């Protein structure tokens, strides 16, 4: 009973002292980058290498592959996934059929706490 009473008193005090709710949701993460035409094939985007429009990129939490989100690059080759709340390992994949990849076509990583802004570029020829 004491622990319940202590929690009931502590939560409003924490809000009053910090201005942040005691049980605030973690901020969402984002993943973004460019698909670009890699003229020299080195896998690094130079200033004169243009973005590749119309390419599909997917983002999927490894634990929930059916929750994959897909976007298509804009006129500048830019893609973005916002409001990512999944934690743990993920897979980011470029669908570049008919093109040679100058960077890995799929990458993975791990998301811990929210509020992370990650970027990854994909090169194609």
C-alpha cells in the first residue's frame, strides 16, 4: 500500500518539478536518406551525382517483418520514414531492379530509445 501511495504522490511532484509528465511517451525516431545515381561507382555521393526518383525503399522491424513500411523516392531521390516507434533490430532495403547497386542494397541496425534520426544513402548505376 505504501508503494502505491508513494507513486501517487511522486508522479504529480515530478511533473511539477520538471514540467514533463512522469510517464511521458518516448519520442519517435526517423530514418531518411537518398538514392542517387553513382556515376563513378564508388558508393559515395558526390555533388554532381543526382538523386534517383521513383525508387522504392522499405523499413521493417526484424521482429515484425509484416509491419514493413514502404516509400518511393521523390524527384531528388529523397526518402523518409517518420514516427518510428519500434525498438530493436531493423532492416532497410532498396528495391533497385534493373540497376547495379554501388552500395549494399540492404542494411540493418538497431534502434534503442526513441528520438533517433538516422540516415542512409543508396547508390545505383
